[in-house]
């Protein structure tokens, strides 16, 4: 039986771990991030991957940093056939990678060599890509730069956000890994180097990337950013002088004459704002600072005398 040390943390990785267990692989240990405080009540919560491991009585290791830790030596001592990672969130030292007798592989959420880094799904959506996918690669010390073992693309629908794409990609990654591992174990796979001239990066989202720019972005680009940052951290704009999170918008096909950031029209159930290049979008859900998320109807109920046609409501 092929032995595996699995390394991952979020919900994306949980179905992948479950599939390895259910398909007869000998998962010797699971490595995941330490328990974190979650929610307004700051409840200490185990990662989704830890929850799967505990349910199957598998040893769980939770180093704050894997490099040089006692847990790293435990993994090396296990001498697993494979190390499999999926959204683990830490670099693995070369010494650890070499502990895998067959190889160390990563289930990465993009069509490499595009979008190396920690936020590939977010950037795929924010950049208006028509598709994304899963690439299974050998792990090397350089970030997401290993030779490719398998790849599968899936489309990004107009209503997809980072949350829905993570759900879809998790299942694609699960199935592609199960298809790939037997060939890898049997020595039947030939890895393909990544084309370095086609590499792009997807670094962790910075706070300044969360702000929408109605003055330079079209309605479609704003929609891409809103969906790429949903369900977290959520894009925002300065609306009526207040920092307001935009949860859902819809780009419209009409051409408008209002300047970016001005109101195109307002009804009881609709707020249409102008964006760059004479484009417009309809706002469906937003969240004013200090308040819960609300529909545009609920928001406008509290703004009877505001947001009139031509009014400049978005500021930098």
C-alpha cells in the first residue's frame, strides 16, 4: 500500500484528502495549519483538513512553521512514498521534499505556468479569464515551479466567484489526482517542464487591491474584481463618503453619458452607477460600514433623498 503524508488546510483540500483515504492510500500523517480563532466570538477552530483527519483517526501535525520544526523530522522519519500538498500555505524545505520516496506533488489551482502563487483563483477571476483549472506538479523549492504531471481546465461562468470556483476546483483536483497517482507510482508519467516565458504570478491579495476604481475600470472589470474578492475579503468603494463593501453587481450593456461614479438611475429596487468608458453597472448587494450585508432595495429604503440621477456618489 502506497504511503502518503498529506499537507493542506482549507476546505479546498478536504475532499482531496478524503478521496485518498477512501481509495486505499495509507495516509500516515496529515500536516495542517494550527487551529485559529474564527468569527466574531473568536472560537478556536480546527481546519477542514484537520477535521477530516481526526474523523479517520489519522495523526495530525500542526507546526506554525514547518521548516526546522520537530514535525518536519517526524515526516522525514516516516519516509513516505509520497508527499501530497493542496493549499498548505507554506514553503517546504528541500530536505523535506527529498523524504518522499517516489515524489512530492502539489495540487495547484491554476493552469500553470499562469498564476503561480497563493491566490491563483482570485487572479483568474479578477483578470477576466475565461477558464482556470488544476495542475498537478512535482514540488521544488521555487514557488509552484515544478514540472507538470497533469492538467485539466474548467470554464469560469459569469456568476462564478472565488468561493464557487474553489468548490469546483477542489473536485477537479480530487479526480485528477486520483487519476494521476497510479501512473506516477507505476513510473508511467513523463513530467513536462513549465514554459518560463509564460509564467505569471498570483501573490497574496493586498489591502489596496480591495478598492474598486470606478474612474479607470469598466463595469465588467469591476464585476470581475467583486467576484474575485468574494466571499473574502470583499471589494469596496467610497459610496456617499462611506467605505461600502460591494457584494454583487451586474454589468449592463447600455452606454451611458454620466461620468464615472455618478448615478445613472435609481428606482425603489435598482441603483445603476456609471463606470469608466461610458459603461454602467447595477448594484444588487452591498454592505455599509458597521452594518450587515443588504439588498439594494433595503439600502435604498434608508436613502430616500439621496442617489439622484447625475449625483457623484463614488469618490476616490
